[in-house]
């Protein structure tokens, strides 16, 4: 017999400050970037410091910094890696 709990993902609510920090790491979403191939919840997992079997729920919706469309947990995004590039 399989333990049903083993198959469940833990649900974690993402606080809005963490969601905003995660959104700051993306440069575009699937609607506006051809390079968007990373699910936003991967970025959330990093921002939360909780990699693993979690389902993330955004406490507040975030928007793509480029096209301002709503970004959900499952939206594919293009991630900015590294330092800010403001001059
Ligand atoms: Zn976008």
C-alpha cells in the first residue's frame, strides 16, 4: 500500500514581498519573450528558499516587468541571472 501523503505536494503561500522579489528576477513572460521557458514557480522556489515538492500560491498577483500581463505560478518566464544591468 502506498502512503497517500507521500504523493501530496505541500501548499505554500508566497508572501507578496517575496513574490515581488521573484518578479524582479524575471525579464519577460511567455507572452512577450521567446526565451521564456522557466515556470515562475521555479523562481518562487528559489526566492522562498524552499526547493522541492511544493505547490506555490501567490498571495498577490504579480505582473511581467516588460508587458505588464499578470504572471501566475505556472506562467513561463525568462529569468535575469546575475547583477542588475542599470547604467
Ligand atoms: Zn511579459
